[in-house]
């Protein structure tokens, strides 16, 4: 599912909500997973039931076309003075669903892989990068979806 026209960079909340809806649609309609969203404030956007396994998923999106994606909490707003950006607590989510909008690519990345960073860079020019194995990881595999040849290259 793609946009009919690229959304504005200025309205980041709306743009993020669009990616959330695309994620929910892909999980429920295309993959047949049950998808739920919390009522109230939570660190995750969705709970996804994948073959009777429950995962908390935080959806992030980027429109920079350079592979740079912020995967943090916090803002620069007045209510967060002095705190700034900070990583999601380790056990608060299971996966980041990263939507790189310009090429319309999805990366389903386990939270434990990202560590305590506040941003990641998806390397387009490398055939095998740290996050490439999580591209289109719609089975929510914790180890990603490397082929046997890629696994040998990683070792």
C-alpha cells in the first residue's frame, strides 16, 4: 500500500498515523494477524497476535530518503524540558515496525537488536547490513530472515 502523493514533512504526527494505519492493514488484511491497539497511553502502538504469540509493536516512519529513522521517545516540547530524546525501555516493546516511506519499505526490527540508541540508519547501499535481515520481516522473527548464505557471511 502506497500513498497517492508524498505526505508533507511538516505534519509528523499525521504522517506517523498514516504509517500506523498501513501497518495495521498489512498485518490484519494481508497477513491475517489479529491487531489490537491500547486504550490510553502505552509505549507501543499495537499488539499483534502472530501464530498465538503476542508482540508489542511501536511503529516509526521516516520520509528523509536517506535511511535515517528516529526510534526514540520524548520530544523537544515544553513538557519535556531537559529530558529530550531517550530510548524506549528494554521490555516495553518487542519490535519496531519501521516504515521508510519514500521507497515504501518496511523493517520489522526486534527492540533488543537496537539497544539503547535513539536513531538507526537503514543502509541502502549494502546488500547485507545490520538491519537488512529485518526487511519485510512480517513473520516477526527475532533473528530476522537471512538466507543460509547471508548467515554464513554474518559469522
